[in-house]
C-alpha cells in the first residue's frame, strides 16, 4: 500500500539541508528536490514539479520564447509586460525520461499570471494553482501574480483525491489534462506552496498513480519552510536558471 511517511520527509529534508549551498543556480537545487521525492515515492509517484513566480524580464531567452509561443497561441501576447509575473518551472522529475529536464516541458515552462480570467482558461497547472487558493491579480504591476492566500489554514496544501473525476465548483475537471491523467493512470495529486521572500512563492505539485489519503499527504507540509529557506538566497541573488 502506498505510504508517505516521516522517513520519506526526513530523506527530502536531509537532501535540502546537505545540498542547499552546493549549487550555483536554483534550478539545480529544485531538480535535486524533485528527484529525491520522486525516488523516495517511486512506488507510486508519476511526476513531481516545482515552480516559482518570476517577472518576464528576468527570464532566460529560452523561457521567454516558450512564454511568447504560449501567449501568441492564445492571442494574449499584447498583455505581457516586463514585470508580468511568470509561473516558471524550475524542477521536474518523473517516470518518463523527458520529464527529468525542465527544459523539455511541453506547455509549462512558463505560465503568465495575467489575470484570474486568463489563468482559468489555460492548462492543468494553472487550474491547480486556482484550487490551491493562489490569487492572480493585476496585469502590469510589479507585485502582480501570487498574493496573500497561499498560506491559509492548510499552509498551502493542494489535494485532489482522484484526478479522473474531481471537479471544481463550476463542474470542471480540476486536472484538465486528461490525456496525461489517463496515459499515466494519475489518481491522487497533491502539493504545497510557500513564500520564499516578498513577492516570490514556490509551488510543488506531485502526481501519483495510487489513491493517497489527504492526512498522509499533509506530511509534506513539513517541507514548506525548508524549501522556502533554501530557495531564498538564490532568488535574492537572481541565480535561478543556468543560461
């Protein structure tokens, strides 16, 4: 039977404690975190990903190109400004080889946080953020993007018991990418979010092919502060991506 235990949490915590200062760029640390939790949960983990929000102007060229392609395809490129916040993939580990390099992501390299209306209409990860309780406000402001609702009663816990059937208040499937859900037999999806520093947050989403009880997934909340604290020096120095 699938289990998330304190032993698993300790393994991830130990990885963060032992490696937080070993890298030049945040993406290297983030990949190590996703790889560790994927390996520790390998019995049932399909994919684990970490995102942080960053202004468009600070993204490397490859990320800007991916964001531009997405916004052009959705006819909203005119709404992107230098300070528009982009939810940016910084770490990815999973069952498929291509899932172990963030640069290989199809459609989720960077998600522009333009408005709640816009986010409501784009792929799976944006819908997950909405369910997590993250507010998307403002189009052109420096502080546009993730705001105060990240840490609520559950400290930013996101939980979907069954990705095949769980719907939001409007009756829409929360995990919109049902091709991915079916092909990988994704069942429970959960995650956490936390504040790194002013106006910067992370989101850690974990996709699994077994049903996991919510109480068990809440153990991962113990990692929130460790991840935020480990990311803070990298964000402060602007060392996010290898160019």
